[in-house]
């Protein structure tokens, strides 16, 4: 027996399996990051004084530009598939992976600068929440890279067998990637500017 | 929500961020001065305009996807 709603949408929900699954997953992610953002607010409001200007705005702004660009290339990878442009799809997906790696390299240098000044998580409450939030976000970036590399490698076989299902999977990857980018859109002003 | 709709939402929020960043840089320029902050205001607003143009074009061109 075949699993229903792999490609076609269910009449009552208007969703197929992959879209329902990814949105349920993203809902749990909202709760995870929501809890950490709430922790940040509680720590900041309760602190007698809060350090400001500890982080390099240039590093943060550069990473913001990188992630916004990667969301554009990700959506282009999906749109190319919808237009049956296989070569363009792979190119845009590869560029997205490259931008994600660029983000991580940038983050590595930022971490290295702080660690060099002994500004590690135990240094103060600000750095504890900074490393927690950006570290978790960085892990999500790594997760996205792994998924995209899978679709550039062995996962690409599905495109020949069932192109619609493959397109749906790329759309789900794109939704995840946009969520990860959206978290950064909130992290940047909260940690670097305010 | 489709990826197309989520992307448009993301671009809209990115535009808001560029405006927020420009306001922040403007405030820093007023209090501390420095050409870097003035440049940041201009670049941020330019990015905001570019993202708005991109978002509009994306919405128009992907209507049938």
C-alpha cells in the first residue's frame, strides 16, 4: 500500500505530508528559541547593569547580509526546480551551502576573538546567553548544510524517480532554512545593537 | 504557508531590520560621530530599497509557481 499525500494535498488540511511535518517541526523550534529569547529578556531585565557594545557590529552585519543572500539563493534553488531548470537548481543550492559555510567561518573568527580575550560563557551572563543563542543557531546552520549536501549528493536520485516529491522536499528545506535565517534577523539586533 | 509566502515575509522583515539598523546607526552618529556610522546609515537604507525592489519583483515573477 502506498503512503497517501506524499505529493498531492489532503482536501481537509490543504497540506501534503512533508509540509505538515516541516511546520510541526518548525513550531517546536519556535518554542525552543522562544524559550531562549524569553530567558535573555528575563536575564537582561533582572540584571543591575548589562554590558553594551561587547560584540562587533561589523561581524554581525556581515553575517546578516550573508544569511539574507542565502535565503534568496535557497528560494531560487526551489523556483528553478519548479521551472524544470535542474542545472540552475544545483548551482543555487551549492551557492546556499557556500554562503552557509561563509557564515560559520565568520562566526568562528568572531568566537576566536572573544575567546582570545577570555570572554567565554563563564565570563558574565551576557556572554553565557550570547554563546547559548548563537551556538544553538550555528548548530541549526550546520544541520541545514548537512541536508542541502544530502540533496546535492545521494538525495538527488529522487529527482528522477519522483520529481514532484523531490521539489516538495526542497521546499521543506527552504522553509527550514528561512526559519534559521529569521532567527538571526531577531538575534542580530537583540545581541549586537540593543 | 508556502516557501514563496514565507520568503516574502522574510524579505519584509529584512527590510524592517535595515530601517532599524539605519536608525541605530543614525543615533550612534549623532552621539559619537564618525564617518563609519554615516556610511552605515546610507548602506543600510540602500539595502532596504534593494530588498524592497527585489521583493516586489519576486512576488510578480513567481505568481504562477
